[in-house]
C-alpha cells in the first residue's frame, strides 16, 4: 500500500476513500507511524488527508504509542493547513500527553487561541483544558484563559469551553 498515492486521491471533500484507508490501517502500527510522518508534508493536500485519516483512526479506537503521541504533538509545529491543525487538536483529548512535550504544547495552544479561525480557537482552548487536566501546575493559568474565552465573539468557542469545563473538576468559569 502506497500511502502517498492513497492520500493524493483525496479531493478535499469526499472522505469515503480516506475512511476506508483508516479502517485498513487500524492493525498496522508501522503504517500509522508513516501516516504521521506524511502529515508533516509540505503538500497541504497531503497534510489535510493524512490528519483526517489520523483523526478517523483515533475515532475507531486506535491506541497511539508513546512515540506516535510525541510525533502527533510535534506535528503542530509543522502544519500549515487550518484543517490539519484542527484534526490534531481534536485528537488531543484521547492522548496521554508526553510530559516532555508539555511546554511546547502549552506554547502552541496559547498561540492558537488567537487564531483567526474559530474552530482552531475552540479546540485550542479544549487542548489547554486537556493539558491542564494532565499537568496540574498549569491549571490556574489555564482556568484564567478558559474564563477569558467566554468573551470570544464566536458562540462555538464559548460552547466548546463550557462543554470541556463541565468534564473537569478543577475548571471554574464563574469564580
């Protein structure tokens, strides 16, 4: 299976071929690792397709290894497409984040909360909540950021923040 050829078939709209690819990759850790590497491609169409498949693999209950998780977090440095960033941000809640990546992830997520795209902002706040849940020393700062997010002009951002905070015992949007 040539993953580049498979990903190149994606037209940016119809995802049936990508869904089929995700199902075929479920039991092939080495191909998932290759897919993560391909997501860092300079070709934005490959970024979009690869991260869509990664998100779909995650939704099919694939368990990313520690090495794969590190690589996924590091992708945020390399991705240029907004939808590719979004796909990785949407995977974060299901990952056990690597402690050695906390600082870098924290910096990325903080920069993403000012993104022009409302979905990137919403999922960046979600990522910060996930990070705070796994790194208690960041909770005070992140809780403050989550409160500030309630002033975002986009209802989708405010709703995402409210929903994620309901699932956290430490986040308090009212206090």
